[in-house]
C-alpha cells in the first residue's frame, strides 16, 4: 500500500468506514522524550504494586501469628472488605473480580483453617482471603431454579458443540487469498 490508498467500505455497527493511507513511516525506535511520561507512569505503577504486595505479605504474616485482623489493618491504614457469598460454580468473586484460584482456595477453607496461607493477585491488587461464614445450598430454591439451570447448561453444551464443529470445519477448509479483491483500483 502506498500513500493515497483507499480501502473498500468496511461496515461495523451499521456504520460504514473507509480507510485512507495518509503517510507511511518506516519502523523506528521512539526517542526517550517520546516515551518518558509513559515509562514514568509504568515504573510508578509497578513500584506501587510491589509495595502493596510487600505490605500484604506483612499483614498476612501478622494475622497468621494470631494478631487480630482489624488491629493490623487499622495500623497499616487498610480497609476490610467483605465479598458476600459466592458460588464455586463460577470463577467470579464479588468486589474482587474473576479468579479461579481464589474461588478454589475459598472453598478449601473451614473452621479450623479460616485464612488462606498466601496472597492472591487480581488486577494489580493484593488480596488476603478469610472465611467469614459458609452458606450451604438452599435446596428449596434449587428445586425452583433447577429447570433454568438445565436449560442454561443445555444451551452452553449446544454452543460448545457448534463451536467445535465450526473450528473443525475451518481447519479442514481450503482458504485462498485473492490479492486482486483487496486492490481498490482493480
């Protein structure tokens, strides 16, 4: 492609786009002045994450030794947040986000082992988990929701079968690339 090249119309969300190549620059290394602000932000963020991880490790060690959690958090000017109940069927933890590792560990905790023995890192956050209470499944509610669970599971299985079929057919397909169809002048 050369400067002045114009693409065919591209549709996305009911909007037509036409792309024009204005200028073509050879690849190059950016100068320090071009990247210094981005580098400064990245380094500052990395240092903050490292400091948070170190503080979380210190807090965990004090809690494991037997120091009261609220006392440790107050001294470090940290806050305690509760997630509320969550299911082992999903990898989502309220107020934390997606973490299969946290969900797995949380369901291993019990009355004799209330605090996880490690720090979990989720989206640049350091998380210490502690079991507050375990809530067993409500069998009456499960009976009411059972049919919708079945329907949802069946839908997911159908989607998986279709996705696998589509991927298999794409692998088997012979795909040809027609350069002449991409040429705006042709």
